[in-house]
C-alpha cells in the first residue's frame, strides 16, 4: 500500500509540473519502496533489470526506448 501511495504522489507531482527537486524526492520514494518490496520478495532488482533491459528496450532495443517516439 505504501508503494502505491508513493506512485500516486509521483503521478500527481508530474501532472502538476512540480519542480525538479520535488520530483527527485518523489522518484526516490518510489524507488526506495520498490527496492524494499523486491528485497522482501527475494528478487534481485539488478539481475531482473539486466535480464529484461540489458540490451535496451525489449521491443525496439533502443536505449532510451524509442517506441513512444515512433507512435503517431
């Protein structure tokens, strides 16, 4: 539940166009809770990210992803 609350706060901050410092704080909160949940579940985030995104986006293979930019 805490994770979802933090994601909601981040979404609200992005929607409101908050300043960079506020966004940094919200992104950090989301990342901290995500890492905590992964740790509780026994998931190695470094390994998971490398496996899925080590070669860039799984669809377009670009880094950063170009899939959104390609949509009309």
